[in-house]
C-alpha cells in the first residue's frame, strides 16, 4: 500500500460530477493521502463525501476562500462535513454494525470442513503466495504513475509482457518511467528474502492478535497492538488517521470516523487474509471475526472489503474454482452496497465471455473515479485477475498487477487465494525460492520472520488452537 510521503495527482471524478460541481483550488489539489496534513484531510474528505452521496459544494466554496495554511480553519471545514445529510437520491444501503450487516444478507454462507490432507500445504501456499504476490506488485505500486497503459509499455520494452515473473529492471531506465524506491529488493534477479510491506505486516499482526485474543478479539485490542508494535509512519491512509485518533484518546467507533477520509479505502481489505486462513471453509466465521479488526479504522465498504477478503480466502480452501470462492464470499457483503455491485458486475462480465482486456476497460470506466487505493475498484481487479487467471497462479497474479491501481495489495490478495486453490505445487519456483523462507517486517519484534513458521502457527489455530479468550 501507498507510503503517504508520495505526492500523487488528484483522483478524477466522473465528468458529469466535475462539470456540475465546484472544485477545490490548486492549493488543495495535490494530495499525499496523509492524515497528518490538514489540506490532505480536506481534499480527501471532499472526495469521500461526494462518492458516498453528499453535497459538499458549499464546503468547497468555503475552502477556496480559506487560507490553506490556516490549520485550524481547514480542520474546522473537515469537521463540519460530519453534520451533512446524505442526498435523497442515494441508492445504496451500507450499514456499519456487524448485526446490521448480518441482517442485510439474504443468507449467511454455509461452512464446510476443509480437507485435512491438503490443509497443511494450502496454508503454507497461502503465505508464500501472498508474500510473493505482494513483492511482484511493489515496484509498480503507484496508480497515478503506473497506469495500465504505462505498465504495458514498460513490460513490452523489457520483453516481459504479459508479466510472468518479478518486474524486470531496464538499464538505463527510459524517460517517463520510475520504479518505486523498493526496486533494488523486489525486481527480477534482485529478490533475496521478502521486502518489508504493510501488506505483509498486517497478516503477521493478525496472526499475533489471534494467538493472543482468539475469538474474543475486539477493535480495542487491535488498536492497542498498533500503537505498541507499529511505527506511526509505517501505517498509511485510514490506519494512520486511526492511529492519530488512538493517540489522542479517541475510542471506537470514533477512531474510524474522526478526520479519517480514508475510511472506505483498501487498508482494511489487506488485513483480512489470516482470518480466512484460521477458518478454512467457514467464510462467515472468518468474515465476522475480521469485522473486529476492520471496524477500528473503517466503515461501510471499507469494512466489507476486509470481510469479503477473509471470506474469499476461507472459501478458497474448499472451492473447486476461483469463481466459486468469489461467489460464496460475495454472500458476506451487503447486497445493496457499492462493493457488492462492483463484484457482481465483474462476475457478469466474465459470464458474458468478455476478454480480460475488455473487462478491464469496463472496470476502469465504471470504477476509475475512485482513488487508486480505494476498496471498490481494487476489489474489482482482484476478482478479474482470479477469474481470467483460470486457475493458474502466475496468470492470475500477472493480470492483477498489470491492472494497475494498488498493485502490491491486489497482488498479495490474489496470491493468497490462488496459492490456496493450487497449493504449493502451483507456485512458480522463480517467485518463491528467492524469498528464502524469510520476510522483513516493520512490526516491533517480528522482523525477519520465517514464512514456514508463520504457516505452522497459522495451521495450529486452524486445527483447533483458536481460543475463545486471551491466552494465559
């Protein structure tokens, strides 16, 4: 996921919205998605409110008449948006509470026992697949620069299209291309153990939380672990906003909503996989427990993203195909939400026989107005990668990364699911062998974790070690 020190271009809104609504002035237009900067908070809250059915035109006009260096005045505008009422023509129903989410579902997906003979291999493949998938996407993780066209142009110049390995390095680097600063550790021929990434930190932390709290896990426990184990600037977007709120003494549910315009972005979705690992074949149990993690920092589609990812991973242990796992996991998402609409849309595109390229164009047209680190558009390309990957780990991962947006987060999720579906035998040696069974981590006390050890600890929980209370 995005380190917030990067400056990125403003997310484009649909043309009909842009033409009808006033826009923020230049002083607000370049956002680094940083919860520590009032101008970022205002810029991104305006986008969040517009995307979720609120009229913020008057706020935009006030902001344009306000000195952007006046911190208190800018923050007052951010806080003032909490009193706005949603437009009457809003067509979606997106509850936040777990009971309300449960009540919105047509039926809870039924659980089934994962085959014990495969479980050890599947859990190991899940961790390897996720970590390798994250590293494949890391060098091109900046959606404002690494668009679909830009990624394809680069890979074709390198003779590496379609992507079927780590991203290669061109030397000299052509003008107009810039790999992320992690490239010396994440590109073809340069991987020597997994690089550090929050898409890896959060699964490690989830494992630790489940070992500690089991099914008694609550948002307060998650917040306490963040502030004890994570450096502030190694968490991003919604997680950074929530972290600031925790240190200022706020408690859930206010932690997720106060000055947090990223509350429906992808940060929670990347935290869901381990909940699926420890409930193999029981997608609702995985989703319901992952809610306790997601609700600390997210609302609405942000919460659904983590619940869906947890259910998707869980369903993969017993599904016969990616499509089956996706369909089952969709059952934990409120059916009248934007996330359910997007996932259902991609499933229909696949059923209609479109090529992956044609489907990707439809996805970009329908959901490209969201930030490149939003839940909804990134979930759509995860679904597309898995469907058009047709059961092949590398094909699914390659298509996902070539889709742009949050490439390392999406590569990690697809890598996890495709790893489970195909087992360790389906993982390309060229991706997993350079990991050397080791991953870096920013979590205090967890750096240089052995991947095989993470898998063994996860398996212990999945096979009966998940308690109903804190470990003694």
